[in-house]
C-alpha cells in the first residue's frame, strides 16, 4: 500500500530531491525523515517551526508502507508498540528508579527491540490548539475540558528506499495566516 504524505522544510535556493533527516534528540520517533499525513498539519508546522529563511516548502511523497509499524490504524502494531514503550519504561523504573527520556526510548526501540525490518513508524498525537477545535469544551465547575477529536498523524522513515516519489508541492511565508484556522 502506498500513502501520500508531506515533508516540511525551510525554503532553500536549491530544491530538495530527497527529504532532510531530523537529528534532534527530542524528535518523537528518533533520528529519521519526518512526514505529515495531513497537508494542513504540514502547513502549520512550516509556519511554526521552519522560520529560518522566512519561507517554508512542503514536499509531497508517495511512500510504500508495507514495512512501516502503523501504530495509528493497525491494532496489532499498536499493541506491539505499546508493549515496547512499557518494557523500556519499566526497566528504567526498576534499575534506575526514574523514567526514561524520549531519546532513551528511541534508542531502545531501534537497538534493543530488534525491529530492523521496520523501515518507519506511523504515530499520532492530538493538537493542543483549542482554536482549531470545532466542538465546545465540557464545562466543569473549575475548568473546561476540550473534546480533542482530530489526530495529528506523522510518520518517521528510517530508510529512504520506501519513497516512490518526492516532489515540491507548496511553498509559503512563515508569517501568513491560514484563512481556515486563523493561525
């Protein structure tokens, strides 16, 4: 199965012919090539996080997903992923009396869990931007609880050979407001 996803970067003089690896220690899924499932999420990421040149670009990629651990849409993959996270967290709790860092979790997944055949991971979180939420929050006596229903789905690829196509799709200014979302 192929999936269309979006890679966001600062605008460059020379257009990219392949994605740029994220090498930050705080990357959700470790060192790799990150993509967004939703084009609007890719735009928001460009405006928020790719400000170095004042403009950002979004590349559209067709990705073969057969060897991707899909923790969003595949229950078996999700349960495996959950078990690995809990295994490393419990190991640190017992041996070091602390919680592992995100970097330590990613090192464990890559090196200890022995998932060499996995060429990427699809993962999701939820937007914390309440302005985007179209449903009123639940109002309790002392606080409001939002109904967070929209997933922000990302993929990290550890291997570029699963990318079928990679082309410039969109570019814009980092400061431009999105008419639909006001951000």
